[in-house]
């Protein structure tokens, strides 16, 4: 006897839909490990400010607190981290977390990042949605309001 097991299905629900609103001149890009990403148009050789959405699946018992601790630990490994702000807040219509930092990157120099995370529960799974905006330090003053706007525009619908 055999059985057919598929995705999506009741046992393996589809990932949640995620949408963002980006300026008309920002371009969709394929970023490693992402399900959705947009970046500003720039001349060659300059860091492209971007917003990247990644999804990770966990069991139903996975908690937002665990995801928050993982984000804080990742940023805490930077030797010269400056925390701009962090707070628990609504993200994608559910309880979530936001953290903004800056640190040195050997390829870019100063890098600013904003991370919004939320857990979307469906059946027996928890999908961690992580939305990360990044900008090189010298462009933060001009692009950061746009990145924050894209992050804040994120919405989710029912699973696809």
C-alpha cells in the first residue's frame, strides 16, 4: 500500500500570502532564502537598499518569544551593534516584534537593518514571517522612511 502526501494539504497547509507596497521605481528581485524581495534602483557598485520577506515553518507550539530571542541573539553577535529601537507591536495583524539596528559590515561599511517578525498559525503549524529592510549608512537619511513604509505596509491574507 502507498499513500499520496502533498503540499499544500490539510497536513501541510500552504504558506501565508504576504504583500508589501513599494515605490513604483523599486524592483522585484530574487534574494536567496526569500519568498518576496524588492530593492531600490541604483548605479552599479552601490549597495541596493532592499526589503526581503522570508518564511520559516515550525510546529504549533513555537512561540513568538523564541523568535524574538533568536533575532536579538543574531544582532547581539555583532561587535559594534547600535540598537535604534525595539518593541513588541502588531505585525501583519497579529502580535509581533520590531527591531532596528546599525552595525559595521565588511562589504558595505555601516549597515542599518529593520526587522519585523510575526507568527501566523494555521492548523498544526506556525509560520514565522520575517521582513527585513536594509540600507547602507550613507543612504539611511534618504531611504529609511521608504523602508519603514514598506515594512509597515506588509499584509497577509489567507494561505494560498
